[in-house]
């Protein structure tokens, strides 16, 4: 899991949904991860580009589970990881571009969209 609480909550929510399915459509996870990453990068606060480049969104597939993980890790010149601070602090002003919750907001929205697509597929007669 990431070191950012709001992302961890979103991942747990996704995992509950995925656990409720008999099978997980891999193409849906791949599509959703790609959309999350694009939107997260677009919403990342920008100054030097380091934070944007640190965003990761990956589909994890193993024998017991499939899921999407996401996060960011950007080190300052002094060595601390400021990605989580930038993500969680809603009081920061980002004059050029970006916002707080730049990963968890796209994550939640795209997982919501994926759930809708999967539910529609399950309702279609075969």
C-alpha cells in the first residue's frame, strides 16, 4: 500500500468490490489504471515536474488477487518525501496547476466508472 491514507482507503474499497466478483476482467483493470494515471498526472501540483514523474499506478496480478495500486514518491533536496504532504494538504495553494488529492480523486472516480461498466456487463443477457 502507499503511504497516503486517502489512497489506501480507495484501494481497500476497490479490493472489496473485486473480491465480490467471481472473476475480474483484466482489461477493465488495465483500462482503469491507465485512466487513473493520466488524470493523476494532469492534477499533480507542478513546480519542477519531479512530483508528476513520481506518480505510479500499476495493476497487480498474482495467484490470489488482482488490484490496482497507486501513489507517488518525490524526495526533496533535503531527503524527505513530500509527495504525501502535497497530496493530503488541502490548504496548499498551487498557482500553476494541480490540487490536493491528485491521486485519490482520479482513483476513486475511475474505480467508480469501472464498477459501472462491470455492473452493466453483468446485467447484459448472454
